[in-house]
C-alpha cells in the first residue's frame, strides 16, 4: 500500500503545500482580496512585514490563538 503524497514529509516541505497552508491561516480581510492579485499581494506583504515573524512555526502559533 502506497502512502498518499500529501502525507509524505517531502511533499509537505514544498512551496505549494506551505503556500496553501499559509493562505488558509491569513485573516479573512486578506483572503477576501484574493480575486485581485495586486491588492492581495500588497495587503499580504504589509501584514507579514508588520508582524515580522522569525519563522513559519511562530506565524502558525500566533494564528492558533
């Protein structure tokens, strides 16, 4: 029996997987702008720069609160 690719550690370290995970953790006001790529990029970058996370783990921990 083969393990699905989503469960493999190698797949979980890829940019696409992490990108989806980070997007899902964004506040709703950022996600609503996903239809407008330029505005979404600006708002997402501003959010990430203002908070200034030192790692993805730190970002995910803050979002769980």
